[in-house]
C-alpha cells in the first residue's frame, strides 16, 4: 500500500474497507452490482422522462418530485461504478481527491433527498389542508424559489463541510467504510476535529428541525383527512401521503442508524457498513418504484411513454 504523506494536498492513496469476497464470487458480485446500478439509472430516468414529456404532470408536486431521481442517480453514480470496478480489480485503493469527491456527492445525494421530500411534504400539506390557497401559494415563482432553495441549501452545507476537511493533515490511510463519507474521513485526521464536530451538531439540529416540520405537516394532513366528509378524497389523500411518508422514513431511518453506528465505538463494523450501503441502495431503487406504482397519474404516464416507445421500435 502506498502511504499518504501528512499533508492532504500532496495526494497519495487511501484504502477503503475490505469486501471479503471470495474468488468464486467476484464476477457474480460484479454482475449483480452492475445490474443494480443499471436498474437504478433506468427507473429514475424513466420517472424523469415521463414527467418531462407529459404535460399533465407539469404540476408543482411532480416538478418537486423531478428533483428526487436526479439526486438518486447522483448518489448511485458516486458509489456504484467505483464499487463494482474495485470488485473486479480486487483493489480497494482510492486517491484522496477521488475520495473527497465521492463523499461530497454522496452527502449531496442524502441532503438533496431529504430537502426534496420535505418540499414535497409541504406541497401536500398546502394541497390538502389549504386547498383554496394552493394555486396562490404554489405558483410558478414560489415553486422556482423552493427548488432553488433546495439546491442552494444543499450545496452550501456540503461545500462548507468539505472546506473544513481541506485544512486537515492526515495521519491514517484506512477508510473504515466501503465508500468515502464525512465520518470516515474525519477519522483520518491528525489534529482536533472539534470545529467539524460543532458544525455537525449544528447541521444535525437543522435536520431535526426539518424532520419535526415534516412530522407536523403529516400530522395536519392526517387530521384533515380524518375530518373530511368525502371518503374518496380521504382515500386518495391518505394514499398519496403514505407514499411520501414511506419514502421519507426509508431514507431517514437508514441515515439515522448509519450515524449512530459511527458514533458508538462498540457498534459492529459489519452493521455500520450494512446500514451505510442500505442508504445508497434502497432509496434510489424504491423511490421510483413506490412513486411509479402508487401515484396513478405518474403510473399512467409511464405506461403510455413505454407503449409509445416500444411500438415505435417495432
């Protein structure tokens, strides 16, 4: 293994966590990983294209949903190509700039998903709890501001986080996880990481605030649905919101356990790695499937898009 010099700017190589894959399972693992990645890209592209080409989906909810597949593909692309190539080459070495880039993109993916789902929760809250004001609140100008805010907040938080990494000299070269991320990179630092920890606490407080906001919106939605006298409207609203909530909980629960596993020294590294992988695998796969199957308008547009394109190929 090539040892990194103490200055992070003079780049050498870092070593990612071992995969422990036997020779007999190298190529099956490579094929499986590649197929998972292609499924993620295909399903999310299908959602993107279906929303883009269908005029009836050019509504605030679907325009906000448009951000989710972009974020999912960003996270999957940051992880899977490097991961499956390392399976075949049997090399877990990665350069420091590549590691920083991977970590940055993966954190942008996670934060982008959280903020996009929060914006979608707010959209459903306004639509169900304040239907008469919906068009006024979710107008084009406000929609643009919401989408711009999602990516501005996301990128600002992540750029600041990784600028704080740039000041460190590194004394270690072993990444404890299967991919690069903020907690693993901090463990390589020689000096105190107090500033990063304080920033992490502030970010965690912000995230908890976002989670509480989402809980409040869904509590209000549930109350409104229970009190309505229209069974069909109640059923449709509950179905729509249960879809949003399921996707949100999948992401947040996986992320929460991953963070806890990094903080608890006695936590099993296998458990930590499993949760870490689940954050990158399950949301990008399940998001398009859940939304594609549960939202009738989107499902119909996907089916129509596939029929048109399959027929045109014959």
